[in-house]
C-alpha cells in the first residue's frame, strides 16, 4: 500500500462514502456465553461490544452503533449491512444512502478501484450533510481539482483496520496523509469523536474496511504540533 499514489491512497478515505455504518459484550467470556443465544444483528444498537476479539479490526453487523445506523436500508436491500458486508469499501459505499456526496468525490478522482483493492483499512466517511456544510460551490470546486481533493480524502483513511475498541485504545492514529498529522480519537461508544466529529454510525463492516460515518469533513493539519 505504500506504493500507492497519493491520490489513490488518499481516497481510500472516501470509500467511507459508501459509507457507509458494534456491540459485543466485553464482559462476556467464552464460558458464560455458550449457553445463551447470540443477539440478533441490529443496526440500531446503541454501543459497540467489540466482537473483534482477535484485534484485527474486523466487525460484524451486530457491532454497529450510532444514531444514523437506523437510517440504513434493512434486510438485503442495497446499502443495508447484509448487502455492504461482502463488498469492498468503495463498492459498498456507492449503495449507502448516507454517503452519496462522498461517493461522488471518489468517482471524481477515479479512486474506486484503488480503494477496493486495499487489504485492511479504516475509513472515516463524512455523511452527506458534512459535505453540504462546505457549500455546493466549494464541493464542485474540489471535485474539479482531484490534486487538491486527494490529500483531504487521504486524511480520512487509516492504513490499518480498527474497530471502535481499537480506536478507543489507540487514541491517535496516522492517516494515509502523513503530512496531515495524526487523527485524534476521544470518548467511546456513542460518545466517540474523530477530531471532534461525532460518529453517526460506526463499526460498519465491508470486505476490506471498517467504516465510521462521521458528521464533519476532517481537515488535515488539525493536530499537527
């Protein structure tokens, strides 16, 4: 992945567009859970339960959390958790109703294939209102200048796969835009923030990425010393 072009890598973050959106009981042990049936997957769970016990950052439908998860399509409909899970992140994001602006940005930079080819990444995916806050004119300007958009998108992608518990423990992670400085993680569960941006739907599983839909577009350089 280190050999990817800046623009290519950068937009791994954008896959979050597809963004699109955990909960495994930390206190539950293998012994105590064997006799009880596992809870049914729900996109409206209020807090992550860290089912990725192996530490690889891979999540399941039962791990998603956040107020916007309930806005995702249900069952096997396009954009649902069941539909996005088997797909690589950019393809999954393209069906996520929360990430249409992000998807448009990814397509504008021709980074769909680049994102889909990554092995294990974390994507902080700004929801549509986050891009709308920039204004239509500014968004159109960036979409027309891939060289300026790429570093911004790159700052939304981490070259390691994390679930919510992993991010909480790390507290700070390096994005693919290393010049942009670290991304700061604070809080946990429903109160987790990414550079101050709230997590609207987190721990969303895709084939090659764990996605966190957030309410702001992150700005490179925010945490540089």
